[in-house]
């Protein structure tokens, strides 16, 4: 995952934007019969935008994340609970991030996705958001937890890359760096 962007800061800022976007949606549609649909559409819009950002960070075509998003889009209109929709959204986020955008070793990716996707969702569920402000904060907390993915997976890749480089090659690179200064 070599990227010149700053995925941790961008993910946290994007989560703040999604949380703030949730507030007017809930205020305008909370007391209508459309609220469950608007809730799912708002959450889907955040996930779709984040998926496109992930695809650009992973140097993948944006159309590569289209199938998981369409799969999730059809579940917006089902009569299932919001909890089931949110759990399916966590699965789609994991699939998009570790399966499509940043393909790493399966065991590493599975462990990290379980910790951050299920853990982030469980943390938000533990605080039991019920008001507009708590839902907005819950969305932001979820994205802050998701930003930790880049901390863990980037460190893993640096460790693997450092072991793969020869000791003499590392010394040569350091000497060149000193000579350039």
C-alpha cells in the first residue's frame, strides 16, 4: 500500500463530514415514513464515497468497487432491520478495502478487518446512538476506528519490505542519502 495521500487524516476528516451530513438528513426526515429509507441511503452514500476514495488510494479502477456497492444498494429497499443493513455494510466495507483495493495476505487482512470493522461497529452499537447528535458522533467514531487500518497495514508492509531488502543494499541507500545532503 504505497500511497502519497494521507489516508489516516483523510479518513478521520471524511468521517466528520459524514457525521455532519447525517444531522440534516435526520432532522428533515426523522418524523416521516421515509426515515428508515433515508437512514440507509445516507449511510450508503457515505460508504460509496469512501469506497471510491479507497479505490483511488489503491490505484484500482473505480468500477471495481461497483459490484459490492450495487449488492448493498439492493438491500436498502428490503424490509429487514437497520442493524442487519449496517452489518451487511460492514461486510461490504471489508470486501472493498481488503479484497479489492488493498490486497494483502488473507490471514493478516482477515484479522485486521475483524478487529476494525466488527470492532468499530460494536463500539458504536455499545454507545447505543439514539439521538441525532449521538448518531453523528457514532459515525465519526466509526471512521476514526477505520483510520487505524492504515496504521496497522502500513506498518506490516514496511516490516515485510525491510526484511526483503539486502543489508548491503540498505547501507548503500543510506550512504547515497548522506552524500546527497
